[in-house]
């Protein structure tokens, strides 16, 4: 394919991220591009067809924000039935082909949309005589390269050429995001956890008798979940609890107004704000792992063309629920979703794995990857990883790291190898 053409046709499905990548590339490297056609499905309840006009509109807005888009015009093509060849041909001919400039050159990028939609539009474009020069391309999700049907691979790894921010990815899908990060500075405690991990003593922190035991910090009134106020704690049980050295080292490193025990390990009965009580218990329960991971990634990956976000609560108008992403990495445009939990039970860890795989695909498309970081032992971790790969069809797009992988250098090596693969 000659990389220069006047018209670009994009097929808009429910995940328009590949369309944005392709558009950004051709805007940057094709000086002749004048018009972008956004081919979307019409919403029709009578045939159970989801409309993708909103995705097309979001895509247009983001393309228009690009520095090379000032002279680009946009045209929308609405398909009334994406499962019927004659309907597609009628819509495409009337709304697009009949309105093409005489002697134009056109590239159909058929990455998006349904397979049926792509097949029929390909055939229609291929047989029309109105287009002087036509070419066909797609974005390969495995190699991250644009492949032309005639010339084969025409780009390098686009993760090194095209960058899309996490905010743009969210806007593209029409999502909303907010952060839920505690205002308490747990920096010293995170450093203490790092030391425990480096010395191989994290298992002592989780000792059932004298380490962190979640049952000690549950709401004593049986309302489910962790206590959110000091009065919700079972004071009598906590006064009998004797913390071990590992657990006490974390307590001592907390801000003074967040310490539930004194330096000797005795439970403190002094007043603590409800906010501090809630955030501290959440931190001890597992929030520390997210903080620990984020600190490592922020200090080691920030100069590698990787955007790092954390604790993002995602919602969408019309959705009854929200979902949370613990940590998000974006390499160029490839999204890597990370879920972290201090749990080691297979059932809970597997549930977390399913969730992050779903969300990484939902936001990042076929290129999206998922990482589950938990406290499972090596054998359980390996079994869990294989099961998640097989049960979801994710293949190599999911890895599971366990308690023996948390040491800083080892963790970074495994994450970076996974991202680069």
C-alpha cells in the first residue's frame, strides 16, 4: 500500500481503541489524508442491534484533539443492519461511496466492527470502480503493527510510536473515573513492608496467632466487612492479642495518630478518629500492597514510556455499578490492568483474576493485558495462572505473581518481561 491516501474508512465496534491508534498513526505519517469515514451501527431494539454512534462520536472528538487533524473532515455512515449484506451495501453506497471525490484514494482499515460487517464492507469496497486507488489494512493485536493486505507489515511496534493516555482511553469509552486514595501518609510503613519482604519475613506478618489476623478487625456487630469506626472493634479480643515482631514493626512505622497498639504491643484505648481508624485497618488488611507496588512502579517505570495510575474507580452513565482498577500501566497505548490482593485462597484469587482480565479487555481491547498479584505460594500461583489462561482464553495475556515474587527486583523483572513480550 502507498501509505498516502485521501480517505480512511474505520469500522466502529464497541471498543474503538484500535481505531484511535490507526487514526493517530495515519494522521502523523500520511500527509494526503483529508477525510475520515466513521462507519457505525444504528441502535435497533427490534433486531437486538447495539448502536455504536456514541463510540464513533467519542472517537471523532479525540481525533480532533490531535495536532495533525486541523484539515481533516469527518463523515458518519450509519448501518441499519450489520448482519445483512444487502443492507450494508445500500447504506455504504448511499452514504459513502456515492459521496467520494472522483479519483480519490482510499484505505479501509477493518480492525474494528463485527466480522460480518468487515467482510461485507471489504467486498463492497473491493468491487467498486469509483475509487482510483484502494488498499486494505488492519492492526494486529499480537504484533502491535499495522499490516497491509498487499505489502504485509508496514509499521514498527506502534507502542513505541503512538501514545494514548489513560484519560483518553477512558473518554473514548464514555467512562468516568475518580480516585479513592487515603490522605494519610503511610510512607514509613511501606518502607517497613519492603524490608520485611526483602528479609523473607512477610509470612510472619500474616501469622494467624500473632500477626495480622483479619478476623480481629471485623465489625463486631456482624454487619460484614472490616470495622470502620473504633467502637466497631472487639476491644476485649484486641486487648488479649499479642503481636509478633513483624506485625509490631509495621505498627511502629505508622503515623502516631494511626497506631492501634503501643510500642510494647498493647492495644491502645485512646481516641482515634473514625477516618484514621477506617484507613489504617484498610491499609493493614491489604492496602499496603497496592501502595508498595505503586511506589515500585512509579520509581522504576516512569522513564520507560509507561504511564502509571492507581486506585481508579470507573463508572459509566446508565451503569448500575462501578468497578475498581488497583493499578493501571499504559505502555504507548497498550493497557495493563493490575489487581492486587493479600489473599492466598484460590477461590478469591481466581475471582480477582477473572475480574481484571475482563476489565483489561473491556478498556484495552484485544491488546490489553492483566496481572494478578496475590500472596499465593508458588505451586498455587502456577496452577491459578494456568487455569485463568485456559478458562478465559487469555493465553499469555495474564500472569499471576505470588508471595515469593514480591521482592522488588524480582517483581520488576517479571512485570517488565511481561509488558515487553
